[in-house]
C-alpha cells in the first residue's frame, strides 16, 4: 500500500473559502482518480486566539501500489 500525503498551503482566500473550495471543488476530482483506495482530508483550524494557520490542511491519498498511484 502507498499513501501520499499532501500539504495545502494557504493562498489569498480566507481559510473558510479555501477549505470550501477544497471540499466542494477539488475533493470530487481527487475521489475520481483511477486506483484510489482512500482519500482523507484533515482541515486546519484557527489557533486558540483566532490566529490564521499557515496551511489549509493536509490530505492523504491511498493506493494499492506505487504503480497504481502513477
């Protein structure tokens, strides 16, 4: 099994806008990848004092083999 971990860094959008784009626009494309066995998104949250995170979150794509991932 191969797991590919991706960090999505922040862009000019607000955290909420970027995460909405990720969940509603990008995730359906990723889930349709041939050979994909699993797809997990971990959204970043704001800090205890409301400070913005440096990343939007991470995701993990899981495949049966490196060949399947390619």
